[in-house]
């Protein structure tokens, strides 16, 4: 067996799960229009079922959002085991150059454990502007809204400070520190992790992992830190990090109010914990079943995804192998091989219009925020892109070559026609990204282009209308601000009735054009 790959079971039934249960889970997800990109089910350390909704695929890493917190927490576990820090290490003492002459009592008591449990008492500072310099100084100078240890307030800045602490006590960035300790032993290729302007990993976001990478890490936690008989994650950390260090929160959505560990969430299902990132990045450990569920996605309504997991994977695991069911297993294999996100229709090409605009330069006003990336994907980056401009459409028999510029880059990708998406790469803000792209002519005469970076969570939909020399570009992002607002209310325990939902929808529709504006431009070269 290749020790770098998880072992695959012969069938779900061999490990006490029916193939039909997995089929029912997929039906549940698709029936409820929940956008997943991949999933993997493990039991007794073996993969029972796995699938990727095209264009997502197993060999491309996916953004983890706040799953990153659990990985930086793991780095802290290693640092504690090596005696570099302790849970009660004072944060300000690690950064004496930033400490003011007059330090508050709250600052004197802030510890590493407060950061791990999201009880620092700090107000958010960094996420308002991730492009600013001096994140450490900004955090330490920010006021306290409560004394450390008194109140749970989920803030990514706490996780960033854990990353800064790893750099301070080890002399290495988090990725370099974790590589020989976690990634290499588990057979994980050294991953990409977004950094601040000084090169320190963001900690609370920005990590990219493949689905199987995430499965290996959560399985290692479930095994009390062991991998193939070797202790990889320190045993005390693998055992305690997922335990309840912050008690249950009444009135909040069940799976965000069931307690919190050291950068790890407790679940409403007993004896289980999870890594969790927005848009449904999840790695779930079910201790009572010796099972793990791993998910990547673009779905903001996480509670709906978790409820589907609980429906199908907490009642259907059996203690003994089930009778083999070749028919159901074959149906499952076929279904897993044909998973796909929605695609554009195969419409007729408008050759007369293509000939007129082919290769012509389209220029838009400068200074706009619009990017080929979605707002949520671009917002948290320390090096943001934007100023989408200088577009050219070059139509070929089999594909459209789509060219554009952004702040830092000149880009070109191949775009398939209709339901046929094409894969190509482009550098955006210093990062090479993989795009799955397609286009189609709409009945109203607009050209619709879907551009999906498959390392990220969302698809950008661009609608181009042409009238004489003028070009109008309308932006749209599926699962946008409204869905994120619903997630935010659910996260905070706000009961969203029809009126609140209506107000949230109206607010989202008013704000979206401001943060990702439509553009009006013209052909720089005459098309007639």
C-alpha cells in the first residue's frame, strides 16, 4: 500500500455503511441546491466513498478559509510539545518591541490559550483592511472590549497572532515549521498559505489543501495523533484540542453553539468535533463511529450541509460489515463519476457578432474594484486584485480566448463553448490559479462567461452586452452577499423571519453593485 495515500475500502458495506446511504446523501445535497465541491467518507481509517463535482478535482488544492485556524492551532500544539511556549505564555511578553510604556491589566493577562479559545477580548482590527502593514502592532495596540478569558468572540485576528507566535518562537513561517512535523509525515505536499504584507501566514484563513490532505489530518486527530503507527501530532494535543474548552452557547445555531476547543469546533452530535471554514469547508471527526467526513464547497448555509451529514452518517453506520450489494455499489460508482455543478446550455453561436468583435480591444474606466475573482475570495487577500480592463475576445473554432488585465497582471485563458468548460491557468496578484471557464450566447444577445477558479469557492459570471461601440459588463456571483448574510445571522443565533430575510435581500442587492460594480466601456478599435 502507498503510505502517502489513504487506504480505499472495497465497498462502503465492508465498513458498515450502505452504498445507498451515500447515494441518499448526494440526493439530499443536490435536491436542496447545496453547492458542494467534494466529499470523502472515511471509517476505520479507510475511504468508503469520495466524489468531486466537476470542474473541481482531487489533484487541485481548495481554499480552506477558517479550517486554516485548526491547522495553525496544530502548529501551536507542536510548539508546546517542544517547550517553545505554554498555554499560559503571555502574548505581550513575546513581542516586547510592540508593548507600550503603560500596559493595561488586560494586556498583561492575555495568553496563548486565550487566542486558541477565541477569548482574547480584542476587537477586530486586521480584517477591515488586510492590505495594511504591521498586523502584529495593529492587533496589540487594539483596545480590549472585555478582559481575556471572559467572553467567546470569534475573530480571525486571534489566529493570525498564533501564526505570528510560531514565527517568533521558531524562527520559521508556519508552513515551513509544519512541513517536517505534519505535512511530510502525512504525505502532504507543502501547501500554499496566504500571508500578510511581511510574509507571516494569515493563520485564520488563506490555506489551500486538497480534499485528501484534509482527510489525512482529521483522521490523524481521530487516531490521537498517530499515522501508520507513528505519533505525528503530539498525543496530548490531538486528544485535548477538540475537547470543549468553551462551553455551549444558548440561542446560537446548534453546530456553532455546541462548544469550542483550541481552534476546533464541537458539534451538536455527541463526541464529535470539526475543522470549519465558511462556504462549507469541513473536516468532521465522529469518535463514536470511528469515522470522518470531509467536505469542500461553495455553500454559505453551513447548517444545511451539516444537517445532511447528520441525517445520513450518524444513524447509518453499523458496528459490523453489511452484506455486499453489487447493484447499489455500481450505482454509487456511476453517480460519483458523473457529479457536476450546473453548466451553461449549448446555444447557437452568433458568428456575425463574433466576427465583428473578434480581437478588438475593450477598455473600461480605470479605478474600479471589479475583478475576475469574486468579492469574498478577493476581500481577505493581503494583495488584492481589481481594475478589470483591456478585454479582448478571440473566437476560435473550439474555444474562446479571453484576455484581460488587472492591477498587476495580463491574463489569458481558454473558455469552452456551452456546457464544455476548459481548464487553463493565469497569474492573479502573484498567485497561479486554475480556471474552469465556459461561455454561451444568450437569447437576449448577451455573451455570458463563467470563470471559476477551482482553488477558490465561487464562480464569477460575466454578462457582456454590445450596442454599437459600447460594451456593458454586468457582474454576478452565485451564493453571494445575501446567502452570506443568512449564514451570519444563523452563526449569531438571529432568527431570520420573512421580514428580516426580505430586508437582508434588499440590502445585499443595494451593496453588491458598490463593492463589485458593473462596468460600461467601449471598443478602443472600431468594430465596423
